[in-house]
C-alpha cells in the first residue's frame, strides 16, 4: 500500500538498520496526547494528513491482514 505523501517517502528513505518506526492513525486530540507522552523519549515525529480515500484503503488492508492472522 502506498500513500502519495512526500514526507512519508522521505521518512521511509531515512530508516536504517536496527531502528524502528511507529505509525499512528487517529484523531487530532488522541495524537496530541500521544506526542506529549512520548516527547521525553526523543525520536522524530512526522505528522501528515490522509484523505478519506487513503483512510478507507488503510482500513481495508488492516481488515484483510487481521483475517489472515
């Protein structure tokens, strides 16, 4: 699955071996609480918006993955 967002492309290119990434999708208030909670641990936070088409595609892919698990 691919999203047309240059920031995500840059992020993917910046990943190196022995690192990790966490991608969250949620409402602004929930994400703001998460950012506040993880700030003391450092790292880089990249925020982007997905359009409704991308959100539906992501939900469909997650449901399919869950069905195969």
